[in-house]
C-alpha cells in the first residue's frame, strides 16, 4: 500500500486519467486493466494492470481481488511480466510476499521496483 503503483502508471505510461495519491479518491480499490499505450486490441493486446495494495489490514477484500489476479497469471503463464512495486522499509516476509511468490511461480519474468528510498536517507 502507498508504494506508488498508480503514480508509476501515470508517469511512465501517460495514464493521467488514473487517480493516485493518499487521499481516499486516489486509492485503488479494484483491479484495473488498461491497454498499453502502444497496444492494439486486435493485433497486440498488451495490458497494464493496477491493483490495490495487498495486505491492507482493514481492507482485506482487496486481497481477494489480488488472488483473482493470481489465478489469471496462472492462465497466462509466461506471457506475464510482474512488476512488484514495493515501498522501502516495508517488511516483505508477510502476506504480500507470499502473494508475489505465488505469481512468480506462474511467470518467468519478475521485476522488483523499490520506491521511497529517499525517505530512508533524509
């Protein structure tokens, strides 16, 4: 949670219509599939997926959406590249870690991006 997943999609891929931020209206409450800016629905259907933070204490319904996404990774197999956006300082041996480990078993490509590193060195 609050790692900057949606902000990354907004800044890197130009998906400015996605709401981002710590305020309630900026929180991602559902799994969102967005066609990649260079994707083509007919010939090159490449999607970017934004998901709620996994393991958000009081918002455990978000975990269920994540598990559905995990099943989709099983179906798509090696056609999935997972980018795990992780906030620096967050303990990773938790439910989110087990979740990502499950997805990593389904895909051959796993990338990890650690955000908020500057907060550790202020």
